[in-house]
C-alpha cells in the first residue's frame, strides 16, 4: 500500500480520495444549494413585507417557488455526488487493503485471525465512508450556511447576533469533549466487533466439536460476555452521540427565545419590520441543520480517527517483495547451505545443509516438530532464512524473483486448504486458462475418478467451508490434483499419504515416482514403508540434518 503518512483519517485516506474535480463538483453543488437556501428567507421577507401593505407581487412568488425548487434539486445532486465520493473512496481503500493483506509476509500474519482482518476491511472502512460522503457535504454546506447566516444576521442586528454567537460558543464548548472522546471509544468498539466476529467464526466453524464436547453452555457464556462488552461500549457511544442533537437544539432554543423577546419589543416600537423578523426566524431554523451537521461531522471524524488508526496498523504490515531479482530459471539443482530459521524465540532450523538435489524423489523424515514443514515453507519463500542460503542452479535464491520462483513449484500442504468455491476454481487456483478436459484427466490420475463420478462429473459443484464433499483421503488427493494441473519443476508434499489407505497410498506413490523421472519431488513422510521408493532420504532432528541416505544405502 502507499506509505500512510499519518494515522488520522485524512492522512490515511489521502491516496484513495476522489479527484480534485470530484471535490470541486461537490463544492459547486453544495454552494448552489446553500446559496438558494440562504436566498429563500430574503425573498420571503420581501414577499411578506409587500403582503403586509396589501401588495400581492406574483413575480416575487414565482421567484420564491423557483428558489425553493432549485435548492431542493441542488441538495439532491450534492447528496448523491457526496455518497458517490464516499463509496468510491472506500471501494479503492478496500481494494488496496485486500491486495495488501494477501501479500503481507506470512510470519507477520501469524498472530492475526482471518475473520478479524475481514471484519476490519469491511467494518472499519465503513467508518471512513460516512466522512467522505454525507458528513463532508454536511460540513461544507454547514460552514457556508453558518458564515453567510452570521454575516446576514450581523448586518440585520449586530447586538442580537452577538448574543446568538455567545450561545453557540457555549454549545461548541459542550460538544467538543464529547466528540473528542469518540476516537478512542470507537477504536474499542471496532476492536470488540472484530473480536466478536472472530469468536463467532470459531464457534460456527467448529460447531461439531462444540456439540460433541457439550460445549454449548460455554460458548453461550462466552458469547454473552462478549456481547455485553460490545453493548456497553456501543451504549456509551450512543449516549455521547445522543447528547449532540439536544445540546445543539438547546442552544438554538435559547438563542431563539432571546431573539423573539427582543424582536417583539422592537416590532412594538416600530423599529423592526415583520418581514425582517420572519427572515431572522427562518435563518435561525436554517442554522439548526448546519450546526447539528457540523457537530456530527466533528464527532464522526473523531470516530473515523479511531478506525483509521487501526487500519493504519494493518496497512503498515510489511508485504513480500515479489519483484526484485532475476526471473527463476528451470530448476536443475537445489541446495541448502547452513540454513538457519528463527521465529520469535524459537530456533527452528539450525545450520541445515542439504547437498545438491536433482530430479528424483527425496523423502524428508524426522520426528514431530523437527522442522520438516518449516523447511518446505522456507523453500516456498514463506519463512525467511535468518542465515544461510538456498541455491538454485548454484545461484542464491535470495537474488531470484520470489514470484517467478513460486511459479516453478507446486505444493501439497499438510492440511489441504479448500476454498468455499467450485471444484474447478479450487483446482485451478491461480491459473488463467482452465481446460476442463485436463482437470478431469488429473482427477483420474490422482485416483479421484470414482469421486468425480459420484458428483456427476460436476466441476461446478460448490465445495463448502465444512467440505463434507471430500473425505480426508480424498482431500489429500484433491490437493495433489491442484498441484498437478499446473507446470512445475519442484513438487513439495507435506505428508500427502497420511490419510490414505494402502491401495491409494500405493497409487499416489506410483504417480510421484513417475513425476520424479523428470522433476524434483520433495516429500515429507513419517511412513517408513514408503521410504523404499525414495532416491534420497533426508532425516531431520531439532532443525538439524542428522542423516542423509541414498536409495541403495537405505535399501541395504
Ligand atoms: N510460524 C511459527 N512461529 C513459531 N514457531 C513455529 C512456526 N512455525 C513452526 N514453528 C515451530 O517450529 C517447530 C517445527 O515445526 P514444523 O511444523 O516444521 O515441524 P514438523 O517437523 O513438520 O512436525 P510434524 O511432523 O509434526 O508436522 C515446531 O515446534 C513449531 O511449533
């Protein structure tokens, strides 16, 4: 994302704001609406003064009607334009945030929950939307009306205007601390909202576990506590916001009473016309909305500051650097030299050296937690090496474009991830050209022909989040199919047979042995019965290489 210079709403949103033209358009429309709205009381004054001396002027009536209609039309277009600006700003921001978050370095996302991130992308940005749509238009119109009305009132009766300004100043002083408290309050509300979203996601995703372990009362208790926390914060915010309207109204009421009382005296004295008095009243009414609008803008701006601060933290998570370096060439050899990987306090790989590996099947074994998956993640460029180097065709991997390096690989994860998407979309992830015939062929190759038949050959079938459409073993073969529908030089597999029966494991091994004729296949496995297929066996312990056995040695 572009560097965000500040955590404030305007600083943070600057790169996504609408063009100057759009802002000018809003200014013009708001100005037009405000000018006509300000003109209406003056025309009304003229009309009433003429009527009071029995002069019915049709022209003034027509002008008044036209002014009312034009003001309404301009107000409508200003509101639509402002909403468009707010919506487009948030759309651009969300688009950049989504792109940014999927590129954030894996290790920086470890502490984040995906549903909390999703909640932030959707909910926190909503707080900014109102600022650039309704609130901004209200502010521009409000400031214009306020300045113009005060100028007109000063021109009409300066002493009364000073009394009015005094009342408004007291109102502003009352509203300011309320508005200022919004920033931290809203930050807490959004945090609590995201936390609730995370908890709900966990409960719904693991509903079977919850049922079987009879954890429903526990869930309800946690839900109640989380909802109570949210309710209290939201109520505090509602109470604070609810004060703004009455305070503004109270100040206007007070001003109006003072105005009417003095005006009554002057009308009786004959120094004030009925028309001027009507205009005063209309202007005071006209001030109500701008004042409330300005107060709300101030409060919402502070609220949005809380959201911007949270989004700022997301936007500053470091992303992967896919661009620098040279394009990855076809992989002929792969070597690891004194690789060290430390994550947090934990030393995961320690001086791990793997000599040149070429095409063939390399099995990685070792006890649980010895660093096998971490080694694969390092090769995938998901975990950065703390020291040491990986060499591809004798070139340091750190000098190679990460994106193009990944294009040379395919990966079958330990716990196959499935999207809530169609069979085709799950298999063809990242591919721009999809050939159904090829997809079906690959599904046959990995032993999913019977499964495909069962689903009626329907590649459009939706795989749901709970993915009951696939058994554990079918999921593993499905993940292999996803790898095989793309070209690669290096295939990384993380215990791909752990959920397979002997027959299916044999079939998968035969596919992998075939592939290993022309590609490098690196496979993690705990199953010693499969080791006889390996061209090389790498044994890790505590992140260190303890043994490396060629095929003959192992078979011996
Ligand atoms: N992102 C991480 N942050 C902190 N520790 C991590 C991270 N990734 C892995 N580890 C730790 O590194 C150690 C090795 O994990 P890894 O998953 O590589 O082991 P493994 O050999 O594949 O184990 P298994 O055979 O059980 O899958 C574990 O103790 C794990 O907790």
